[in-house]
C-alpha cells in the first residue's frame, strides 16, 4: 500500500514506519490517516511482532504540527483525529519503538511519548521539547497526560510552561527515553531491540501492554484485578505451556502466538 506521508516496510517480524514529510516530517491530518492505515496493516499481519517508528532525513524525527497545513484544513478536526491515532499507538497490541533521529518537538514528541519504548540519538541538534506555549497553545495530543506520568507533575509543568529544551542525556536521566546512542547506531539498535521483542510470546506481550496501560488509567486496587485477569488469560495460552516446557528441557521456546 502506498502512503502520502509515511513509508511502511515489513521485514520478517519487524515493521518499520518512517515519517516522510520533508524537510522536518511535520504532522498533518493526512499523516494521522496514514499512520492509522499502517497500524491496520500491521495489526492484521500475524507475522509482525514489533514495530519501529522513525523519521526520514537527517534533521530530526518530527517537528510537530504543520501549522500552515492545520490552518488550511478547515472543517477537519485535526486535534480529535491525531488524539485518536496517538492513543492507538499507546494501546497497540504489539510493542512500538520510537527511534528518534534528532529533534522531536511538540506533536512529534507527543507521538514518541505514545510509543512503548524510545531510543534517541545524541546527534548535534538533537533535543526534545513541548514548545506549544510559545504559539499561545498547549500540547493537545497527549503531552499533558503522558509527560507527567513519566517525569512527575512538577517537572512536567516546568518543561511545558517554560518550553524547556531537553538534551538526549537529560531525556535519559528523566526516563523520557530508554537509551541514547550515536546517530549511525540508531537503526541497528532499534532493529536489535525489535528482534529481541519479537522472540517473546506475542499474546503475553499483548496482555502485559494492556495490563500496564489499563492499570495506569484506574485505581491501584482495580489495576491489581486487571493484572490478575491478564495473568489468567496468559495461563490459558499454548505459548505459556511451551515456555515452561522449554525451560524444563533447557532449550529456547518456540512461541507461536497461540
């Protein structure tokens, strides 16, 4: 399937989505639609077990909302549309790795925050920021929800109200990204992580993602019930039996997603 604003590549168990709106991969309504369509394809492909989301070019991952395009797209609720797509990223049943090549700003950072894991390069000019307040607006695609969960309320307020630039090392210290690497290592590191995840039992990965995401959106006591229900469902799978059998037989498990 051809897309207007992204490139989708599937190799074995790994699907790679590359944002492709030169020069800075700014987010548009059409990009949201393309991302949603790509996720539909990946969801239906049972061979795909992990996803990488990255940006094209050398400047950065994504510069955020295309302001000119958003003004031109009158009659289209870009905020509601992109919120729906970003929420789908977060609640997707296969792990999504954001491979942040350079800067990720505004809606671009919000997109990365919706992913399950994040790797960032330490390239010159690489930084993260939610600078919407400089335009008289606020992060509207999940930044005010996801950032406090990662860095805490006080730090999130500082980063958002002051539009602070976050260096790669500071992002790592704050837990916004899982690791930092050299620019030339990003693709390899992301693929290695995706392949490692692809060897996990797919249904178990699905239930773990769901358990954590749903658990964070409710009370502590309800989250325990969610975790227990997920654990029971995992126990019913053939993969759970294969995992235990492989452990006893001292061999690598062969998970089928069943």
